[in-house]
């Protein structure tokens, strides 16, 4: 089995200023970036990949559905990570 069979590729999008924390270009963050992760990776793996703080108030969506940090990712899934923002 070659190493590519043990990897998945996901499309990650960052919103709410998270691109700054992850040191990623704003447009790339909003349009989506292809990220290679090990098969069986979770949202937590993606948080670690970007160097985001797990204690931050974050919302996660996989293919448009809300999920938790321990949700497993599938190949070619689109993951949106948003910071909770309040206004008034």
C-alpha cells in the first residue's frame, strides 16, 4: 500500500479573522485550501495543522453541516472553520 492511500485531501476554509492566526492569505482562506491529512483525521487534526487554539470559540462545518471537533473527515470534504463573533 503506498502512502497516498493512507492520506485524504480536504478543502479547508477559514473565516472570521482565523486566517491571521493561521498565517494564511485571506483570499486563499475564504476560497479554500487543499490540505493533506492522514486517513482517519478529525477536525482536531485540522485545528492543529493551522496552529489554531483549541480553547478558542470556534464553529465547524463539514460539507455545510455543523460538526464537533472530534468528527472524522472524509476525502474531498469541505471544512469551514469560523470564529464566533458578536456585534451590537
